[in-house]
């Protein structure tokens, strides 16, 4: 993988904010002509640095306004149990994020629900997934950070 230079970082930052920007507008914003800009974007795509383009959807309009983080512990962590769990949970639209984790639980799910009865439906489903031993939920009070990956230079911090 080649090292990202300042033009690549600018491209990634701009596309991270507006994936629908025209290539000409992108070129103007980063200060390169059209052809070199397009060549750089293609290289970033081919290298896998850019994996695709998506729309950011309003989860609350589609699924509900209550965010819940659900820790799931499985009875066993065998390959077949892990695969079966991931396949079953991946089909649930309310689950907007899923992570296999280390620590006291095996998975952390991020779900969006309309209300507590909707959450109960999701919980009822999760208890039917083979291999689930324990479920613990935490409700999100507020979101204070939600952003895409930053590629700029860090100003300060740890």
C-alpha cells in the first residue's frame, strides 16, 4: 500500500463529507486538474482505501428514535455457533451495527427502535437465536459524536 499524501487526504476528507461531489468540483477543491484527480480516486478505489459510496440514512425516520446497545454472550464460541448467530442477526433491520468483541460478552449490537414494545420484540427475537446465553442492554441517552473516518492531521490530543 502506498503512502497517502496531502492530495489523497484531501480527496478522502471531501468524499467522506460528500460522496456525490462531481469529479470536476473535487479537482477544483483539492487544487489539481481533472485527470490527476480522477487517477488518484481510481488508485484509492483499487487499493481498497475507498471501498464504496453510500448514503447516510436517518435511522430515526426509518427505524425509531431510541438507540440501544445490546451485549450478547453465547453459550459456546465455536465457529458454527458464531456464524449462525451473525447470519440470523444480520437479517434484522433494527440492528444497524454489529461487532464481535473481546471481554465479558461476545457481541455488541447497536439497534434502533421506536419504543419499548418495539425493543421487546427485538429482545424476544434475540432470545430465540440458538446459542444465546445472556443479553444485556444499555439505552443511549444522547449521541454526542457521529462522524466518518477522519483523514486529516490531528491537531492535538492523546
